[in-house]
C-alpha cells in the first residue's frame, strides 16, 4: 500500500560460529536480520510446516578430499565451544578465539585439507592471505597445545595448499 513503509527481514542460515559472525557482518546494514543454525530453525521461526526437504548444494571445491587410507583423529579429541577449550581424554587447555575457530574447522572435517583461503575466510572473515604468517602462527600455537595434551592428533601442513587434522 502506498504510504506505508515496508521493512525487510533477511534470514540467514549458517551452521558454524565463524559463518554466523561473517553473515552478521554482511547483513549489518539490513533493516532487520535473523541468523539461525539450520533450515528447521528458520521454518520454525516463520511458522512454516511440511516444506519439501532442502537438497544440500554440492560440496565446494575449496575443500580437498580426505587423504585415502588416513584414519580419522581419535574420538577422544573434542573442542568445547561453550568454554573455548580443547579436550583430550581427561585433560584440557584453553584456546584463544582464533585457535578455537581454526581447530573447530579442522576437527569437523578430520583428514580433509582446508585450503589457506577457506580457513582464512571461515576464521578471519575475509579472503586476504597476505604472507599467511597470521594463520601459521595460530596453527603453531594449536600444535603446541595438542602436544602438551599428549593428543594423538596434530595439524599437518599440505605444502602450498593448506592444513588438515591427522593422527600423529
């Protein structure tokens, strides 16, 4: 109707904390926005029922395939996002925000190579790589913390490509 202002609502779906932060930055200029973790939460908010299932998009080429014959890291390695700690069996160590976000990406896809660009986008929220010293510094600190826990997993560098979480 003419004369009645219309405000827009943008609903964003992002499963990881890093993706939600990036989406919030992108949507910051919107009249109103809501960020949810999955399609079901969006449907619940909108009061929509019996929607056809959403077919996930094909896997992005940015994530390389898992290395064949490479067993996943032990299940005893967990990342507690609420407390921002990494836990190995009965021991745990605090993580910085960057350490947490990098390790969380790698733990959710053990054995898969995360490219430098993809990790930078997920953790830092941009594509700028520069010399990559920021990322290498964070990975070095996480490796030390995993070693202090005597975890049987570490972060392996894939020269010129990125990093992956793998058994020691």
